[in-house]
């Protein structure tokens, strides 16, 4: 590990503050200049450690936070011009928990505007670059958080995953990304994109780093009516459980022609490692998988069009100056404040919900969503413990390649959106790189079975580690 650049002059002596100052120095170094990674939209100024004195599972740990999660000390822009400089009057439950556990918020990370995108190129503040190859995207929408972990700024970070926005960038950057069960982590203070799909998730340099942050973040919160009254097991303690005797299903619908041949090879090798670790592999079918992307791209924009109505230049957001009536203020503010992808989603969503088309699109998509859920329930009932798939059909693509082709961009989510539609947990873990580019394998588990899922991810991680690790792959 190279020195993160916190020379003696940068060291602070206030308790655990040195971890923070080192992370800040590293963040500035990786983001600097026109060729910088652009992971962060704002950095913590305070050298106040922030966390509680003494122990805590995150004592002294610097954490990066996606910019759609509200913080008191730093702006929350959601990667949008509309919220430039916006300061939230409250903080998200997850941020409070990180601080109570002794962690520090290093800064807020870059993202596709309001979480809409798969490359972080839809940020109003310029794209983030992939630390493993700066000519490529880091994935999205939580690209800044994934890149901050991959660049060694922080060991763990918070993101949000509506259709894959934690797992896909984790795969592209070669780190671990977890989307927990819907309701496992409070969404209080997460700016809503599509409320029935959104979950806050965690990134880690290792499975253990991601699991530890998840353990802190998880739990019931009276401020979020969708957060579940479930006790939180120790995710970290479960990492030794392994996969011996576990039935791991390989859904054949995820091994399509769309799969890059290099990713297919890397995935096949990962599958063999699981077998060597004692798992029982089974070929399974989830027949409604092929409708997942169209279903998602009806439901997510429909919910977004409703959630984004609050950004009108009056209640929230930058107001367009010089406009006349209230309606003109709305129109001018929204036209100036939102980027092209957000406008496209609002139009799609409003159309899908409109009187004449509601049954044909929104309702039908809800029905297909039920069928996708049923596919998973059937698989679990047949005795499958976990599913294993590639995380994304390709490795990270070059910056600019898909900006003008929204459909190609949407297809990068083909393997991740099903978990959000079904509300189940999923994790992406690094597998063999493809031509030097990171690649991810995804475990999916039944609801609330994060422990089993993370044990699977840890078993795979250990298998690579025992052969000298992936960086030598
Ligand atoms: N890439 C997907 C989208 O654009 C998922 C985004 C997300 O998970 N926030 O909607």
C-alpha cells in the first residue's frame, strides 16, 4: 500500500483525527487537476473527529458518503445543479450511526444526478474516472464512492442502490459492494429516487470492510416507515461460515449472448472456485429475468417523476431568476436545474402514469414485478441457498462511449435490477480481471440472509487470496 500522502505536516493529533487528515490528503491528491479522479464533490473541513470518543466498531475509520445522503456539515447536491450548495437541516440516520460508531465522514462523493445512470457521467459536476484505468468510467450511479475505495482514500463508503448503483460500480472498480434487503437499512435522509427500490448500501476494500459498515448502518429506524423491525446479526462474525454444503444456483438467464466473453471466462473460473470451496452448484432458471430491465425502466422513472416533483425552485432547489408567475418559476427552474437524463426519466415516468397509459405500462410492470419475485421465491423453496451471477455483462467501458446511447447504458444494469425489484440482498465481489480491468461476481440471497450471502462472498475472496490475490491475476 503506498503512502497516502499524509506527511508529518498534515498529521493532526486530536484523537483519531489523523486517520481523517490522511484520508483528506489522499482525497485531495487523487482528485487534483483536470486528469484527477473527481471522486468527491465536497470534503470535510473540520478536523474534529466527529465520532464518539473511544471505541466503537468504526473507531477512527474514515468513511466516504454518497452525495444523496443528507449530512449536516457538508452540502447534499445529489450530483445536480438544482441542489448546488444545498445544506440539509438534518442528517441521515446512517450518517448518525457511522459517527456514533466512531467513524468520520471524509466527504461527499460524486454520482449520477439523483442516482440516474450507470457511469457517473450524468453528474452535473463532471464525471468520476476509474482509478484502475482513468480513461474508463467507474460505473454508477455511486461511482465516486466506489472510486474513493478503489483509490485507497477510504476503506469503506456509503452508496445507494436502486437498480445496481452500488454493485455495478463496485464491479467496475474492483471493490466489494453490498445492497442489503429492502428495509434492512433506514432510508431516512436518503434523497428519494424510486422509493420502492432504493436501499442504502456499503462499499468495502474487502468483504469484511463492507460487512462492518453494513452492520453499523443496519437496523430499525422509527423515522423510516419501511425500515424493518428485525434484529441485526453480526455480519462480520458470519464471514467464516464458508460455502461448504451450500447449494448455489447458477441462473442460466444470466449467461446470455450479451455477456462479454472475458467476463464469461472469469465467471466460470469463479464458479469452479466455489465448487472447490465445497459448494454444490446447480443450474437453475429464473424465466422472467428477461423482463427485468423494461420493468425497472417503467417503475423507477414512474416513482422518480413523483419524488422529483418537490424540486420546483420554491420548496427545494435553485430558483430561476427573472421568471414571472409561479408556473413560470417552476418551468424555468426545472428546465435549468435538471440534466438531460433526469428530464428523460421524468417524461418517461409521467407518461407511464398518465391516465390513458397507466394500465398498459405502470400496472403491467407491477404485475411483471410480482412474477420476478415469484421466480426467486420458487428457487429458494427448491432448496437453493444462494444464487451466483456476473455483476455486469462487461467490464468498465471508456468514458463517453454510452453517453449518447441511453439503451446501451440501461443494459449495464441487466444483472443487478432483479434484486431491487424483488427486494432481496445482493453483493458484488471481485473476480479475475478481464484484460486488466476489474470484474465482479454477484451473490443473491433470500430476504434477510445477508449473513449467508456475505459468507459466500468471503469464501470466494479467500479463494483468490490463497492464490496470491487478484491484483496478480
Ligand atoms: N443505473 C440504474 C439507473 O440508472 C440504477 C441506478 C441506481 O441504482 N441508483 O436507474
